[in-house]
C-alpha cells in the first residue's frame, strides 16, 4: 500500500490497482470549513489531471484534479451529510472516491510523503 | 409565536448582553426595529381583503381543480403587510445608503436622470409585440446605444440582447462555436487564466468546452509563456478578463491575441471591468474577438437587486456574422426595423439563433444611453480616470498596514487588492470584513481572487468622493491595525449590527430555507 501526493494537494493511496483519492490535511486547512463536496459519478472514465470533483468551503470552491486515470468505482457517500469529515479526517475518513487505475505508470510522476512534506514547507 | 429578540439584546448592551439600559416591552429599541417572520406575525382569523361569503363553490368547468383546503397563508391586514416589508427594508444596506466597496462587482451610484428618462411613457409603456412603426423612438435607443458601444470598443458589431454578464459570455462562446462550425473545425478546449472572473470557466463548461487553467505570473498577470504552450489545434479560444481580477491591466493582451489567432483560436474578453478603461483603450485594437459589456456596471444601470442586468456583446469582424438575432437596422426610407428569423437574409443569414425571446433589457438600454449622452465622450473618459484614481488612492493609503501583493506591478486599475498576510495569529480577512459592518460599511469582496491568500478586493468606483473614501480608509486602517495588534474583540464582530456574527459554516452545510412553524 503506497501513498502519493500531487502539487494540487490531492493524495492517492494505491493497493492492487485500486486507488483511493482525497485532499491533504494541509489543503483542508487552507480551504477552511468545507460545506459541500460534489462527488464524481461512479462508472465515469477519467484521465489524469481532469477536474472530477469540487470541494466547496466557506472561502472558495476548489476543483479536485484526479491524480491518476481510470474508472471511478466508488464515492464516499458519507460526505453528502457530513462534508466536515474532509476537515476532521482529510487523509482517512474524508476520502473522496475510489478509482481502478488504467495506467499505474502515471504514479511515477507524483510525490511521495517526504517529497510532499518538503513541497508544503516551501509554500 | 416566538418572541422577537427574546433576550432583548441591543448594541448598547455590549459583549455580554448584560443590560446597560432597561429592557423594553416590545423588543424594539428607539427606532431600531426588530421584525418577526411574516408567518409569525400572521393569524388565521385575519385577512387583508373583505371577501363576500359564499355557501357553495360556483359552477365551473374547473371543479376538479377547486381547492379542498384553505391555502396556508399568513393572515395580515394591509397596514401590517406594508409595515412588515418597510421595517425589513430598513435593515437593508444599499448603494443609496453608503459605499458598497465590493471588488469585481462595480457597485456605483445610479444617476436619477437615468430613472427619469426610463420612465417617459414612450419608453416605459411600450410592448415588444406592438407594430414596429409605433416604437421608432425605442428602436432608435437600441440603435444609438449599439453605435456608442461599437465606437467605444472599436469592434465591428454588437449583439444587444444578452441579459447579463454571464449570459453575454455564453453568447460570445456560442458565436465562437458557430464560427468554428462554419470552418468545419471541432475544437473543444477553452483556456482560462487564474486572473479571470469565476464565471468564465463556468460559462465555457456550460457551453460544452473543456476548461484548462492558465497560471498567473508573480506580478498578477497572465503567464504568456504558459498560455502559448497550451495553444494548439484543439483550442477554440481563450477567455481573459481585462482589467483582471487582481485589478491589473493585462498589458500583454495584444501579444496573447496574436498568438491565439495564429493558432486558429478566438479571444473572448470579459468586459465586466470596462469602467476602468472606457474612453482610454479600445479592446478591438488589442485583438479581442468578443467582449460583453455589463451595462449595470460600466454604464450605471441598477445592479444587485436593483434591476435586471444587461450584457451586450461586441464582436470582431470574424465573429460578427454569427451573432444572435435580433438586430435593428435602418431601411432606405430612414425607418428602423428589426431583423428577425423571417427576414434574417438582411445581412444576418449566419446568425446562430437567439439568446432571448425579444430584444433585450429595454429599460437598461434607455438608462445606459442616458448615462452615455449625459457624460459625453470626454465624461466617459473621466469616469475611467476617476475610477482608477480612487482605487489607487485606496491602494496607496492602505498598503503600509495591509500587504498589497501586486502593489509593485504598477498602478492598479478599478480595484485594490490586499491580503491577510501580516495579521496577528488567528486573525483573518473575515474579521476585517465583519469589522467593517460595525464601522457602517458593506464589506469588501473577500477570498477572491483565489490567487491571493485571504484576498480583500476593494472597488471604490468613481462615484465616491475623496471625503467618502477618507472615511472608509480610516475605518479599514483602524481594523487592520486592530487585527495586527491581536484585538480579540474583532473575532466577535459585528457587535453593533442587528445580528452578531452568524455561523456561516452551518448556514452553508445545513441551510434552513423554509419556515418551520
């Protein structure tokens, strides 16, 4: 099980060709209180970098760009009633969607946890 | 019925709500009025109208649609209903009460002359379906306004009918699509810089294009190199806001337009901030193919609940043939008539369709033309100069207490942009905005544009006097200094408004949108 990060502050945790995607704790802190999460449709085929979801906070509406290409298999239904999960538990219970990866080699261009930590400190 | 202001709190009671003055029996204090919801005021045994009693339903072919139960309406007498809405109106804030410094919104004075002219019977009492020979004056208003908009922008044509800024954006993109169709090309990407208005990517997506974002440079303008990299055979066009939402003039727009045209695309310019450059710069000279003009911003028609918007779209020669119907045109006899579907052969055979049922916002056309004619060409130029001068006055008198991230990018245009950097730990833009309410001002635009952390975007407009700006600036400086000094009382502002700080998070997450009796 490996976790990767993007410069747009998404994380993806990959296990056996299935990825789970969310936003980082740093991102939720910047956004402020999350009020609504517009989740993608299951079954949708998306390409790396596509805007697949929108996270609304009291400050802004932010696009979520998928860190990897593939097919959306599941979304976090709990966020419909409790969008605040993204604030309280961004990197575990506040996950957004799961995706079957169509090209695992794409992950090579993402950051690992240490590289992301360095990246955030540089901001 | 819930008691209104049950705690009897009023501003003079201070933080804790401990009464510094005696409680009143009514819950009102002096002429500061509390007001219940209309359903809480109403009673079932009251009615504002004296109906004649009926003992049975009258015979009617509509019998199966007859109500089986009484409608659930609040029962109010006529004076109660009138007072309810008048009391509520006293709790509102409006441009007629004070400055409305919302950046990106251009909330400026609506001259009363506009209203006088718009109410003339020949303009106010016409119907869009009456014979065109009987409304020649109204049609001439459309013609004259169109001529002014073309002259001021240096473009080939104008589609007058779009009814708001975003509607105009859609009109422009549909023109671009029609032009691409006519060339037999399918291009599905629209490039939108970070410094563009938020409606731009929404419009492009709504029109069926894929949106790709272009980053801003550190000085707050479009990253031209990044934009050029994205150009290619799939790019339909670019949507640029100029002046942009960082309050800056996009000085490379001509270079950008040339590159976009060379790659076969079109340039859409969001003209919402045209008031900063009207009479100074013609977008047509910068290579723009389509631009909407918010009559409710640049040309002073009512904005923000005061009236409908109007967003005519000026077009380059390349896009003009595809503009939507209707158009006004002058016949050989000097009379004006409309070109619509049945006579589109009169020069508009490639029109992509139409945006609205009739001819656009006639009442706004009348007001905008009044504004233009009462200012004249030199007056319009002064509008731009004063708008820019006022914004720079705010920027330069506050930049020592609030960081201005683009203060070194040259003068600002219509609006001044500050960030929350440098406030004490735990203090944010929201605290300054709420504090402005206590100071008696409508807050500025907050947290937009997104490229600046904790953005405060202030557009004073040309209609504020220096004395008025000085009052606002004194308040803003005072709030900034309190936030930098860590004045905890700012966290609970507003203290003196009819309501204290509301839970905006809960209001967004769990909004209560209906009365729950």
